[in-house]
């Protein structure tokens, strides 16, 4: 399918599963590469977000790796190893582990999370370059409707 320019008629006949898949892989690859350049894995960032009362966690309560696996199951990739990433974060002093196996974010971990999060707007701008908000919203609405059409529980 490559970089060929297609007519609107040809585009309308293109397989959405193919384009959604290659778009997903390309965009995720871009994000993960930027995170790796900053010394993070995407799962480490997710875990820090779920542990931080300044982000996703409402109460800053610690979580086990099993609990983190559960909350990330809809977007985790097969190669993601949260247990290994947790060990790396322990070694970096970003989290501590209590006697019940719960991970707790440290000040250093929350600072690392905030630093990485500060880069997200620039990455989003790069991904959205040349796409106006109305087109983006239409694209998301179309994808959500297609998901509903096939019975997805994610919308």
C-alpha cells in the first residue's frame, strides 16, 4: 500500500483494519522511541501515572504489579513486562515496595513522571501536524462508530 496517493474513491475502498493497525504501530513506535530517548519505557510511565496522586491515582494508594497489569490490560503490548519495569523503577528509587508487594511512588518517581509528561504536548503536536481539530474529531468519531458496529465494549 506504500506512499501512493489515492483518489477519494480508492480511499473509501481501503481496508480500515489495515490502516488502523499500521497507524497504531507507527504512532506507538514514535511515542515509545521518544520515551526511550528520555530513559523510560511506556509501561514505566503508565505505572508512575497510576501510582501518583498528582495524575491518575485519586488517593496515591500503592498498587501491586498484578493490579497494574489489570488496569493496563486494554493497551498493554505482549512484549511489555511490568514486573521487570517495576524492578527497574525500584532500582532507580522511583518507587518503593511494601511488605504486601504494593508499589508506592516516591518524590523522585513523581518528578520523573512529571518530567516525561511535560514532553507529551510536543509529541502530540508532531503527531497532529497538518491535521485540524475538526478532522481529528471526525476521525475519532468514525473509528468509535466502527467499534460500536462490531460490538466493541471499549466505546
